[in-house]
């Protein structure tokens, strides 16, 4: 088609030139020049018009394909924005992200300690992003050391650092003051943590969907051995050994049934109990305070017992000295007793001898008295025999005339 147009234009150019040359005998040269100019201008205009038509044809030839591409891209754009039956769109994902962000709260990551930890546990931190950080004084934050957990030794890996109150707000930094009293272990953990930290406005919430779809090997790498089985078994059929707190029932439509209707459930599944970490950490902090108070009380009681033991040792030494002195006195008393008993035995021996001699003396005295009485009676009878009788009127008769 382009070749035909070029041939036609060439013929018209030749005819025009021949006509102008043949008309030169009757026209003024100025008219001839003007006609030639108009003729060449028309020829140029025709070439330009033909080229424009060609360009338009070339450009318009791709319009249907471009329109199809635009339609396809618009459809893809709508699918990306509004979603497709098998996948959510950007609007849905943004909505979910807002819900997750609202549930999670604001988070400041890659926070770095900017100085040493003082005796009260206060520490300054630098916040690189976002700027401004948006923190206000007296805001409550939960600090975690950033990094992958160490399931072999959780105490050696990233861990929960504590609950802090925001103080001394600056453009790119804030000072954090601990809510709870800092003990030696917490202070050493803060001092040895060189960052980066993650600061949460809300304590992270435990949800089942957080670990949905993770392979078993990855879960065993992420979670401690004492609790990983709960995550692995979640959603699997329940066993008779599972208690009622770890069993959920589903009806014929796959909906959960209440605890009172668990006997009517068509399917029973193992259900991992969700953990309220804010409550758990608060409870553990309270138990820790109680343990520290008991530890301090036991330490004080131990000091008092040590002091009492020292006093008891001194008292024991004094009593030992008393025992030794009393033992010496007892030995002296025993010697005195032995002497007294020996003297008593001697006195008793002499007393028995005297008693025996007394009995002998009593017998001898009785015999002598009897003998003396007999002698007296004999003398009386002798005297009465040799002595004349007294007169009748004698007073010796006991009568008076």
C-alpha cells in the first residue's frame, strides 16, 4: 500500500512539473515561482500527511493489544486491591494488618541502650525509627531483647527484660525506669544486654494462629522442649488422657460447643491453652517479691541464729567451766563423803561395841544388884535374929500405950 502511494505521488509530481514548464510561455516568472512554491508545498504537505497517516496506522495497530493489556492490568489491579476468591486483596490485608497492629500495639525495634544501668535499674535508650518516636512521659513499655531464642538454654538467649515507665523524653531517646524493684539478677541481665531491644506498647498476646502452618522441625527449634508438644498437638484428635481444659468439642457443622455440651460433640480436638503473658509475668513478679522477702527474712533469721549460736557457744563455754568447777566440787564432796562414811562406819562400829558392852554391863549390874539385895536381906535377918525384941510400948512396934 505504501509503494502504490509513492508511485501515485511520483506521477503527480511529474505531471505537475510538466504542466508548469509548459505554462511558462504564458506566465510571468513571478507567477511561475509562486506556483512552483505552492506545488512543492503541496507535495510536502502530501508527504507529511501520508507519513502522519502511516504513523497513525502503526500506532493504532497496537491499540487493541494495549487496550487488552490495560483491561488485564486493570483486572489484576482490582484483584490486588479487592482480592480474588482464592486470595485476599490489599484492602483486606491492610484491614487485617490494622487489626493485628491494634491488637499488638505500637512497637519500637532496633532500640539500643545508650548508657550504663544505674543502681535503680534506670537506663537511657536511643530510638532510631520512627522519627519522631511518639513516646510520652509515664508511658508503660515492655522490653524484650531482640534475636532468635536459644531453646537449648533459654537463659542464654534473648529474653524478657522487664516492664518500664518512660522518663526524660528527648528527640531521639528516652530514659526507662523499671516498674518493679530490680534485684541483682535483673540488674546484671540489663547491664549485660547490649541490644538491640524491642519495646512493646502492649504485652504480646498469645494466639493459636501465630504458629499455624509451621513445620514440626521449625517449631522444635523455636520453642522450649517442655512446651513444644502442646503446640504440635493443637488441633489434633484428643486422647482419653487429656484433661477437660485441653479438649474442645465440634458439632456436625464444625462449630465449637460449650463445655456443658461437650458430651454432644461430634469431634473432640486437643486445644492448647492460651497464655496471658502480662498476667503470668505480673504473677511471677509477685511470687518473686514474696520469695525475695522470704529469702531476706531467712537471711535475717539465719543471722540471728548465728548470733544466737555464738551466744549459745559462749554460754556453753561458761556452762562447761561451771561443769568443771562443779565436777571439782563434786570430787571434793565425794572425798568428804567417803571420809564421813568412813568416820560413820567407825562410830557405828564403836557404837555396836558399846551396845554389846552395855548389855554385858546391864547383866553384870543386874547380877550385882541381885547379889547385893540378897546380902542385905541376909544381914537383916541376922540382925533380927541377934537383936532382942523391943518392948511392947516401944515405938518400934508402931503402937503406943
